[in-house]
């Protein structure tokens, strides 16, 4: 009886740990944040956050959410537990996407209209640098080793390699038309870049800052003009990467060793962005036109649920 009782308590504890996971989704047209329980597969609530929220990230210690409220020209800080507003960062005009460094003390914002990246000291809530980049910067990321900040300029068709110590551009790499998202592998050795107009994924060697592989996407029954790669993530083990294909309504599964497309998964309409669960057992997608998120089981590589969240879901972040 004692052993059975201990087993039951352990199972209940594990179940509680899984249920504690929370998915946060920005709703661009509702000016709100959706809070989702992915285990129950239901919307818990929506919380007003400001005008036209898009980019979202959670601090490394999981205590704070950062949300780009584009039409308020700010990055707002929310307590990740209570969702009460805890502060505001000066982001520059029309922030859409941004990146946190691994330490969580710097935040880098893409300012599309001004062709610049704003560097913010989070503790001081102060912009400490504006870096001029190409035209219409959007995709932005920091390498896990905290050596590189990379900004992708959609109209210039370049990724800009910025030294985080000096906040200066060291090199530029020409990529396929309209680069939308950028993501480093966990070892910081590769940069993956999606090209919306070319329908491609580019793999760059981070040391050489050169393209080593171009992946062209094709989906049976979908015309090439609908295949518009946007969000991209790579698992921490370097086994697979996942690319949101926009109005193709699919997520492509990429073998991160061979760079071959293993399969494509049907999700909601106009899939934008992606985020892993903390244990990387699931992948969450924001589907802008169908107003839902898709939940993908990564062990079986299947879509298991869709959850309605509100109007025009865009960004996604996950709290354990």
C-alpha cells in the first residue's frame, strides 16, 4: 500500500508539473495577450496589453514577459505570474520583433521604419545605442554564446553580424529575398535564415558567415506563391528544425544534420511563429488567419490539437 501510495503521489506531482506549463500568445487585432493551458487544450483568459502586440519573449528566469506593443512604441514588461504590468522599455518607433540576450540584461529591438536596431539596458530601462542596419529590419536573434547579435533586413536582403561587445556591425551576408526570421543552433555554430519571397531556408556557418546550404520548400497541392517561410526554431539537441510556411498553412520538419525536409505538417491558416515547450516535447504555432494555435507532438510528429485564442495571433512564448 505504501509503494502504491508513493507512486500515486509521484504521478500526481508529475501531472501537476505538466499542467503548470502556460502558453502566452499575442493577439495583434485584439490588443491583448491570450493565456492557454496546452495540456487541457483550452484558452484560460485574455489580458489587455496595449496597442497591436506582436513580438513576445520570457526572461531567462521565467519571471517576466516582454511584449512589443507596436502602436504604443514600447516594449512592456509584465509579471509572468500575475500578468500585471511591471514596467516599460523605450523601444524606438513601431517595435515588432526583438531578442533577449542569454543573461537577460540586454534587449535588442528591430525598428523597421528607422532601419535601425535599438539596444536596451533592461535594469536601467534605457536605450543605450541605436545601430543603423539595412532597410526594414525584422528578424533578430542573439547567439547562445552571447557573441553575436544578428539582424535581418527584409528589403536589403542581408543579415548583419553585430558584435555584442561593441554594438558594431562586423560583417554582412547577402541572403535570399525578404529574410524574415533568424535562429541560431544551440551550439552557436549555425544561423538559420528564412526567406519569405524565395520560399527557402538558408543555413549559414557562423564562423565563416557564409551560406552552406539552401533548402527549397515544396508542398504537394500548394502553389509556390503560398510557400512563404517565416518563423524558425531548432531543437536543443540539433536533431530537427521547424519552419513556419505562412499561407501554405504548414510547418516543415527539417533534419538538422542532413538539411533534408522530412515532412510537412498541416496546421492552421497563415502560420506565423513557433515556440517549443520547455521539455521540447511539443511545438506551438500561431496561426494568424484561423485565429488559433496548433499543438504539435514532437515524438510522433503529429498535430494533436488546435486552440482558438482570439483575433490574429502573432507571437508565442512558453512558461514552465
